[in-house]
């Protein structure tokens, strides 16, 4: 049975929720966890989107492999097909997921639109591919709740 993470989700009127269940096998162990993704249809800068997600949910959305990214894209497409902030950013040393700021290991899965980033610090997804952009651009974004 998969553990359930997070709490009841607030509704602010500009959000759509969807569940994604992921299964992994780190170190040969079978592990399942549930992340609830929430599309927030309020345009904010990356840092304000991060602040909102950390206040109301867990953090901006993460996708640590191709399957998770596809799940996020497929679910998000139900409501919105445009550019969305996700929790990836350049901390000068390497790319990091916002939710894992304590973890100094580099991001292992990447999905850059042109094969590599262009030198800007914040990341959006568009049709499942990542693009780095200036952080002050105001976009809709995806938050996540739960990380087990």
C-alpha cells in the first residue's frame, strides 16, 4: 500500500489538482509515493511561485525522470497547454530542484528543449520540454504536495 503524503488541498479558485503515483526501486527496494500536482493559474515570477507553493503546498513541481515528467505534462495538459514554471533552477554550481535544496547532488534527469540550457537561472516546461528563462517573467505554475 502506498503511503499518502501531504494534507487536504486548499482551493483558491485558480487551481486544478491532479494526483500522480510513482513507483521506484532505489537500492532494490520497491517504493511508492503519491505526489499531488496543482496547476495554479495565477501568473507569478519564479520566486513568487516558489513562495506560494511553499506556503500553500510543499514546493514547485519536480520531475526526476522521464516517466514523472510525462505524467506531469499529461495531467497538466488537461487544463493548460502553455508555459509553466517548475521547481528547477540554476544555483550557480549546478541545476537543482527547489524541493531538494539541502541535497547538493546534481540533477540526473534533464529534458532541455534544445539539448542544453541557455544560461538563464529559472526553468519552465512547455509540452514536456524544459527551457531556462529569466526568473522575473510571470507565468502560471505547478505546485506539488507530498514527497515520500
